[in-house]
C-alpha cells in the first residue's frame, strides 16, 4: 500500500532561499530551481521516512483486514474512512465504525469494526512533522538546500554522489524500517487496543 499525497504541501525551503544559496540573481531559471527544490524535498522525505509539512494523504486497502497500516508518517489525524462497495458505490463511515491507533513515532493503523461486504476501504488522513515551513528543523532545511545545490550542479551529467553532510544533517530525524519489524510492533499495539 502506497501513501498518496493529495496536495503537494507547502515547500519547506522557499525559492528565494534556494536561489540565494545557489547565488542566482535572475529569475529566469525559477521553474528549474523550484523543480529541484521539490526533488530535493522528495529525496529528504524518502531518506528520513517522514513527510515534512502537514498535508493530506489518502490510501486504499483490501478488505477484510484486521488492521490497515498507513504508509506515511507522522500521522496527525485520520479525517475519514470510506468503504468501497462491489457495486461501485461508497459508504462514508462514522467515527464509531472504525478505530485509529497512532503510535508515538507517528505510525498509524486503522481498524474497520464491521466492513460488511465491502471489498476495499479508502482512508483520508493528514501527516507531517510541522504545520508550516518554519516548523521544519533547520538542519533538515539546510540539507534540502544543499541537495538542491547538488542536483543543480549535477544537471549536466556530473557523476559525483551527494555530499555526506546532507545525510549527516538529516540522520537525526531518520526513521528506519527494518523489514516488517516496525509494522509488527505497531500491529501488536493495534491488536492490544482493539
């Protein structure tokens, strides 16, 4: 199951910050720089295993299932759960028809108490470390700026890898997944609360 972000979310590094770091004065390359900032942000989120700025996400899962583990972290709220019925119709569930467990690390699972004959479920939620760019830790933002510079410098095919300082800046916020261990631990917590 893959977490899809419905909205791109607020950029954690502004175009002006990136342009200033790259020492670019003219605004003719703004679209290119904005794309590099988005790419650097995506690389950062993949590396640390967390979404940076809170944004809406949505996932679909097969039913029946004991519990559905959400793919994005840190989850701050589940906004709605909808059953997708075999005839193509949808049924929005009330808050008493499902349970949500959010662990301290922001991983979350949803349990639908009575899915009936529904084949799938869609879960709408919000996830992210901070409400806005200013809430994102400065070391993460600095790593994004430096990754933007690396991508900018490598656009002509230079083969060097990213500087090690980028990983060092992001490492304290990295959430590792060792196989299914994290999911197994969350699954046990969900089962105890269920």
